[in-house]
């Protein structure tokens, strides 16, 4: 009987983990019906690299450590080959990866708790993991396809820490060497998912410094643990330095590309001041899960004003508190696992956020998905503190019952809140209505809400929102964005004259903006102003010659003035840039038909059919091929 009881006690946390995974899947289920949004079009829908023959291969080490996300791209390519552009498949993969991250988080936390001698490693790890799994702030990382990189990198980040911790425990053994080598490999893979893994050497060294094995205290063991951690982390640290140099070079080569010292008008110092305030926004969202948004305008801090001073002082006090906890644990006359874990959780939060929330400017100042991994540290600290408080004030039995009741209440509350947000994320309009409710005066949010209505076929609501965006837009970039997208709607509504008038308002702000010029070319062609349409299409293609859509648009415009051979060259150039897209061989086949090259036109139609495992064949393509005498199945 005693053995059976011990077995059940050991198994209880794992049974709880299985239940937690099921509850998490159920809570996220409505988000599986969501669509592609924002960066998903660039990263997935219109990304020719995913349809290429080498999409399933990982590049060399330099590319893995650069600004790209090749490992994440491989998972997108796998989804594309399995289900074409079905968003449900992409969302399902994202959810499965989150469940894997939840399981990995539990294993990682339980190992930390056991190392420092915490008396309840399984239960405390499960409670902290439940917060990580079910907190609504994680929705963006899980349900926003483009941010899958955050979840994938987190899995590999935690795996690396576990392997390096194993290498420490098995120091100077073959199994330790294997674990150490494996940890370096999983770190490289984590970098290939997303560069948040740059912070891992710091997290590992802190892990070893702060979380001493049970029975080990004092200054000398700290020095010994620190030197050993630095030695084991040295190869990764060298790769981090190399990666940083690669990334800064790539950022400098693409100014305005989203990150780097040319990405915004902010200096590194100003970005740091801003992030001091952003830290407290994140903490508030974690503590009180209300007021979420996929797009959160945040006012930058350009000088040390009172708000920044208060935020900075608060951060300083929190860090000092973590050092105090660690100091007390080292000076205690017996093990103090709660003090060590609380200190490590706080340190972990700041270290993990350092790549995006320190001095290197990122275009979006405050983004919810950035706290995905870092939140695990604060959740650990909070649960350990609550557990310590309960067991200090109550008898063991009462403390255990109270802990279970509180945990279940939190799980229920967070689960219901997460389920409600998952329902919001089941549609593009729902996502942007959530953002609009928080910030109705944002031109970018209103524009994206209009686009969501347009994609859903609600043209009247889309037009109303675009007109609302016109009324509030102030920045040059905003004017260009609204004009381009509003013009596209008016073209779809067969109102090209209005579309040209709208886009003409933005031309002075960005005379060579390719998307604006391409849409304007379409509208001019509808009005019969073909020479002007060609001129605009040439500007778009010349400005972004690697974009197959703009090359194809130039070909369409050239057709309108009868220059079919020049148009054919553009269609072929577009196909060469995106060989997996059937649109471009179909337009090339049309040009070949007009030119009189029937056999080549038929072969091109057949080539278009071959590519349709990723994208559908354009309408009327089969009928055109049949009329030519070469029907395609």
C-alpha cells in the first residue's frame, strides 16, 4: 500500500500535465479556424522560397545565425506541402508546438526545483507551467502563424538548458560530453527558429550561479559553479558574438527592415528608455490579463522624463530584490530553494527579453509575443512565492488543499479567458476589432480592420473603415498605406476613377512606392489610360525587381498596349522568381497564344497545372487551354 501511494504521488504531476495539455488544446481550439493575418501573407502566402525545391533544407551555419528564421521556414514548407495554403493546418501545427513547449517547460522547471531541493517539485512545476500554457497573452505566439518562430525557439532554448544542465551534472564523463555537444546543436537550431536564443549563455550562467544543488551554499561554490558554467557556455558565447556581427551587418544592409539602429528614428538610448516603460506594460498584462492587442501603438520615450525615471527605478528595485534573494540564499544556514528560484525567475525574465527589450531598436516597441518564453520566469517566481507563503502560514494538509483550490481556480479562470480570446482569433475581423476597441484612433489598426472586412466580403464595412482611416491618418507612411489599400478596394468594386483619385493623394509622399504604383497601374488600365498604366507598372517593377507580382503586373500593362513579346519576358521573369506559382505561367501562355506560339503555349499551360499543389490554377485557365486545343486535366 505504501509503495502504491508513493507511485501515485510521483505520477500525479505527470497525470496533471496530461490533463493540462488537454485543457490547453480545448481552450485554443476556436483559433484553429483563424486565417492568415499581417505578416503571414509575406512569410507564408506569397513567399516563393517556401515553394522552392530547397525549402525543406537547412542552410549553413552562417545563415542559421543570421537574421532569417530558416528552421521556422522549414516547418512552413512542410505545412504547405501537406495541406497547401489551408490556414487550419498551419494553426494546428502552431498549437501542437505550443503543447510541446508546455511539456518542455514542465520538465525544465521540475528539474530546477529538484536540483535546489524544493520539497514539492512536481506540483510547483505543474502550477507554473499551467500559467505558461493558459495565459491569454500567449495567443499571439500560438495563433499568429508568423510568430510560430517564438514557440519553436522556446522549445529548443529549454532543451538546450536541460542538456547543458545535464552536462554540468555529468561533468568529465562521456555522457556529459554528449549532452554538452547536443546542447550546442539545439542552440544552433533555436537560433534558426528565432534569434531570441542569443540570450541563452546569460540564462545558463545565471541558472548555474543562482540555482545551487541542495546542500551547496557560500561564496566559493558560487565561484566554482560560475567558472564551470562559463567554460561550458564558451563555444555558444563565441557563436553569439559571431551571430551578433552577422545580424548587425544584415540590419545595416537593409535599413528600415524592422530591427537595428536604422529601423526607427530612435537611438539605442531612447529605445532603452522606452523599454523601461514597456517592461511594466508586459507585467501588467501578465498580472491582469485584459486589454490585449495584436497591434499596440506605444509612445516612444526620447528623454529621461518622470515616467521613464519611475519605470527605471522600479526595474532597478526588482533586480536589486532578486540579488537580495540570492544573497540571502547563499548566507542561509540551510537550503533556501524558494529564495533561489524567486531570484532566478526574475533574472530569467530580464535576460530572455534582452535581445528585443534593451538597446537595439525594433520597429514595433511593444509586442505581446515577445514575452512568451520570458513569462516562464515570472510565473515560476510567483508560484514559488505563493507556495512558500501558504506553507509558512498553514499546516501541511491545509496548505496542500489550499494550493490545489487556488491552482484550479486560476486554471479555470485563465482557461475561460483564453477560450474567449481564441474565439476572437477565429477571424481576421475579430482580431482587429479587439485591437480597435483598445486603440480606435490608430490609423494602422483601422486600415487593417478595413482589410479584414474586405477579405470577409463585407465591402460596405470595409469602405466605411477606410474612410474613417482617411479622416485620422497623419503620417506619410500611414497616408501611403491607406491609399494603397483603399485604392485596391475601389478597384475591386469597379470604381477605378475614385481609386486613382485616392492614390494620387499619396504619390507625393512616396513617388516610387511599388505597391501604390502597381495598384494605380491597375486602375489606370481599367480606365483605358494604358500608357500611364505601363509607366506606373515600370516604376513598381524597377523599384522592386525581385517581386514577381510587380513583374507580372508590368507584363499585364504591356499587353494593354500590344507589346506582347515584352510582356512575355516579364511573365517569364515572374515565373523564374516564383516557380511554384501557377499565375505566371498562365499569363505567359496567354501571351504565347497571341504571339502564335501554340505548342509552347500548351506546354506552359501544362506546367501551370503541375504547380497547383501549392496554389490553385487561375480561373478560366483550363478553358483557355481547351480552346487552344490542348486541354489540361
